[in-house]
């Protein structure tokens, strides 16, 4: 019996654009599978559909984008299945005697594949086909191919094809801004988007909430499905700590600090595979250090998901606090410092460094020391602890963290304020 060579191309496809079409075309021309499944990923049930799409709409767009390719079928398996969709589970579902599965991956997915859920089984069950989404990733792709083949006995094919660099985030922005969509999307996909009024902002969903106690209590319940019980307890403690720090440094910003605290970890429970799917959906740039230390992903993806799913409760300042709560960065605002520090020293943190830093902060504040000097010193020490731990663990240190530490050291030496004034809505 002849072995069937089954191609698999998954993604959020929100919406499917010319970059996706080019990738599939290159895959079909180069690998020549007998047939190929295009499989949109499922969306968590708590994801907002306001101003976005629906599973039915994404299936319709995929049929419009890819349906004319011979031997290509659009599968609703991941959209219809209950629970999270992991690639390894899809491969198990598709496995059959005399069938070889060829899994098409863009560069970000390909370069982090070893960190996916049960990645060793993925390498066993499928031939991995890598195609760069950016023009400058060739060396990284070849290095990863060699690594996968050596460590996992993986079967890897790299497609040598000039990529078409488009992100779904750029496309959604172009739709909202009323731009010409022809450079981004196949005409048939444009027709679906216009007929269904997809990705158009809805004024009702954009109306901002006043962050009073009722709104914050509502937000607290809305974030619960995004978090594990343990993570929710941590989040509530960060909220409490952010309010305490705000009372010292930014009393007029306490409601916003509490909102940022409630939202800061909303994508923390997602593994590397899911983080990459979110990055692909929002067009988030994935640095090489991110791939080596995926724990920092959730700050980037959390800010993007918060802006989408919790728009009435957020503004640019709150989103910035979420974005930088893990690594910090050069030029941190006072607001960003307080969200970062609240996450570091909240009272459920039992690590020695965290408890020591919390004790130092409140002892010195209680002794009447200058709050500016105390905050500067504690921020420096927090980066010292974090950087030392990363080095000891053999993990990369985010360049933003090094820049932030150095900047605070310079400010301390020169007697400058710890951070820039808070920005955004007051």
C-alpha cells in the first residue's frame, strides 16, 4: 500500500493573508504532498469576538484564501474540539497506517518547536517543514534543523523561498484604518471580511469604564478564567501590593495600578506553543532571547490580549505596565516601576530574594527614608537578583533588563528621580 503524504498547515488565520498563501504555495510546490489540511486553531471560549471574527468566519476566510489550491482541504477539527488545541494531539488524531504527516511551520514556530507541549512526540510523529517568515532567519533555521536532527532524530525539511512579510496585526490595522487591502489579502478574503464586517471597531466595546470599586470587582472576576487558582491568588496579592505602593508614590493612579495588576499575568499559563500562536496572531516580534527564555513571553502577549479582551478597562498606561512588568526597560515610568515592583515583592512570594526586598523596602520607608532613594535602590537590587539568577541558570538576560539596571544605577549616582513621570490618562 502506498504511503499517503499528508500536509498540515495550522494557524490562527485571523485573517489569512498573502503571506500565508505564499507559504502554502511554496510548501505545495516544494514538498508535493498528496493532499494538505489547512487547520485554523481554536480560540479560547473567554476570547472576545467583539470587532473580531468567529470560528465560522475564519473557516470561510480560509476556504476563500486556500480553497482554490488543488488537493487542499479546510479542516474544522481544532475549532470544534473541546479544550486547548495542541499540535501533538492533532497529530495523534491524524495518524493512520501508511500515512506520513508533513507539518509546515513558519520561522517563529520552527525555532521554538523544541519547547512545545510534548515536543519529542511531535518530532516523532511528523516531518517538520520550516519556512522563514522573515528574510534574515536562514542561519538560525539551519542551526535549529541540525539541533533537532541530532537531539530528537527529527526529519526536517527547510524550504528555500523568499518570504512575504505580512502580519495579521498589520492587516487588522489596515482594515480599521480603511486602507486598500489588496496588498495584504486575496480578493476573496476581502469579500468575506466586508460581507461579515469583520475586524471593524465597535464603539460600544471601546467605551472606557471608570475604574471604581464596582468596575475593579467586575474585572477581578473577568480575569479568573484566564488564570490557574494559584496564579489568581498571586494576581490578587499583586493588586493589593500595587495599591499599597500607589498610596506612597502615585495616589491618583491607584485604580489604574490595580487594573494593571489584575491583568498582568493573563497569558502566563500558556506554554511556548500557545504563546507563539498569540504572537503570530498579533504580529508580536519574537526575539532570539524570547525563544531561549519563553517565560518572558507572557508580558508581551498579556498586553496584547488585555488590549483586545479588556479594552473598556485599559488604556495605554495600563497596557505599558503589563508589557514591562517582567523585564523592565530603559526609561521606565513611575507607573511601570510600581507594577513591576508589586509583582516582585507581593506577600505570597516566598523566594528569599523577594522577601528580602520586600522587607528592605518597607523597613526603609517605615524609617522615614526618602521614598525616591528607596525606590531607586530597590529597583536596582531587583534587577541584580534577577540577572544573577538567570546567569546561574544559564539563561539569557533580556537586554531591556540590563539597560534598565544601568539607567537606575546612573540615576542613583547622579541623584536623579528613579523614573519618568507617569504618563497616559490621569
